[in-house]
């Protein structure tokens, strides 16, 4: 496939490069809403919110990655995602993600005098675990088609 019809894509966390390849398109969760980026997209810089990245690869298969936040930069024909955390859906244990979300929700309910910092931290944990759960469910749906 010609490079005109693909985009160089890389997603990295402070620990590792999670995915790096030429792709057809990617949908990302930004604070302004979900954005789908195709080849020759206008340059863009945006903040990511916790959610699911859906990558359409050159062979038309789909890669699902959960992110907990970060930054997106779209250049002429290159996309860079710097994520706080990122996991491929197949790496996530759905039961553990659901349990972690429930624990964070219970902690918020139990803490009556929670300060703003604790509340923000627990809320971020809930959003992260919800994104992880959604990514696994979406990935499993794609596997069953």
C-alpha cells in the first residue's frame, strides 16, 4: 500500500512503546470528543482523556488500546500519542479492571471528608478502569465477528 494512504503512528508511555507502525486511521478520545485521523489530516495537538483508541491497520484488522490520558500530536503524515498509561486490549484482565473500578467507587462513597486531591485521584482511577473494561469488551466483540 502506498505511503500516501497510510499514516506513521506511534503510541508510547514513560515505560515503553506500545504500538508503532503505518496505519490507515485511528480514533482517539480527546477532551473535545472522539477524533478520527486519516492520512493527510491537518496538524493538531490535543489532550487525551481516558478512553479507547481504535487503530485500523494496513491489513484492515483493528487494534484496540486503552489509554488513561496523555497528549496527541498530528503532523503532516505522522501521529504521536504520549500516554500516561496505555495497554493493548488483549493484555487487560477484564475481571481485575472491573474489581479495581468497584474498589475506587467504594472508596469515594466511604470517604465523607475526602479532599479535592483524593477525589480527583479516585475519579481518575475510575475513568481509567472504565476505559480498560470498554477496550477489552470492544476487542472481544471484534474477535467474535
